[in-house]
C-alpha cells in the first residue's frame, strides 16, 4: 500500500514539491497557513485541503513540512504531535538550525512519532523538476520508510548522520552558495566595467575552471538587470544568520557569511524578495560606470 503523505507549507518551494508528490500518487492532503493556497491545490489535484494540522496528521503516514523559520517549525510540530499515528514520520524540508531539528525530534519522539531533517537545495527550478538535492539527518530505517516521498521530490538523497546532520549539511551548502554568489556577481560586474561583450564572456567562462551552475543560469539574466526568482535574498539572509549562530556555538565567526549579510543589508529594500543574483546591483555600483 503506498504511503499517504501530507504536505505543510505551500510556498515557492513547497507548492511544486507537493505537486510532485501528487504526480507520484502519494499526496493525500495539504495544509497551509493561508488556507486559500491549500484550497487551490486541492482544486487542482483533488487531494484534501486539511482544515487543521491535526486533521492532516490523522490521515498520513508521512508529513512533509517546508516552512520559513525555526519558530514556525516548532509550532507546526507541536500541533502535529498531538494527532500523529504511532510511528508516523515528519520529514522537514525547511532550513532551520540543527538544534531546532533536534528539539523537533524530541517533541515528536515523546508522542511516539519519528523525525527526519531533510533540507533541500536546488532552488525553485529543482523543486519544479523534482531534482532537489536532499540532505537527511535521522535514523536510516526511518529514512527508508520515507524514501518514496523524498524520491518524488529529489534527484539525490544523502543520509548525513543523526538528526541535525541534515541541517548542518544545508548550512555548509548555504555558506558555499554565498561564496559563489559573491564571486560571480563581482566578477561579472568587473567584466562589464571593462567593456567586455558579456554574453560572449559568460560563454567563455562557463567552459573553463570558473564554470558553475550559478554563472550559467543567472549570469545571462543579471547582466540584463533581471533577477528571476530562484532563491530569495531574504531567505538566504535568514539561512546565513543560522550559519552565523552555529559558528558562534563553535567559538568562531565566518568572514564570508559576515560579508554577505552586510552586502545584502545594503541592497534596496525590494531586493529581499528578489533572487540572490540581485547582489549584482551592489557589485555594479562599485564601478564609476555603474557597470552599464
């Protein structure tokens, strides 16, 4: 009998992830804080728009969560825990602190349920295509039970260790994303200020040692001052704050994280809802020509 999977959090990432679960024949229902989003998905797919988290929990073997902040996750877990079946699994695809993942696991264990921290990477493109990279923290047996749901959403599933290890891996990813964003936006702003033919420059660079996904996918749009949403500046800043706290727990600071948070704070206010490639605005302004 296939898993009955519920989904919580139908945002830019969550909605396409839920759709992929439906395509795999696994999605039983969904809940969203803004109920209209769940109702729209229900009308589109025929699955249930759960009236409450408790109602969703009662009908599901696995509940996938994808929310914005640590406090949101703990609030959702508290409401799910009261109604989950014994042995049910919460697979959290949010990006939160490793300590928050461990706290969520403890709360669910007290209710007889299990927990996996399953943060994802790949942006909205990966969410739509079902090719997300999923970094998992938790018990291997629990992962195997939840694997069909994760495989419907991701192209790569890697068990990183016990609960919290998935979030530690995601924090590592977010630091690397910050470095790539810094390098590509600054380099292209420099190249543009040199008067180089930018499309030809990007084509040349992506075939060499500097080639990377961000350059190929975001370079052509950022040089046109277009920033199609893949990963919001505001969400990356939130994630880097988590990285900052985790580093402080180890008694250190991360220069790249500190610099990127400072640079994000200097962007225009509307940039919080734009793709992280909007950092190109700030880099271009470093040059007398404005990079134009």
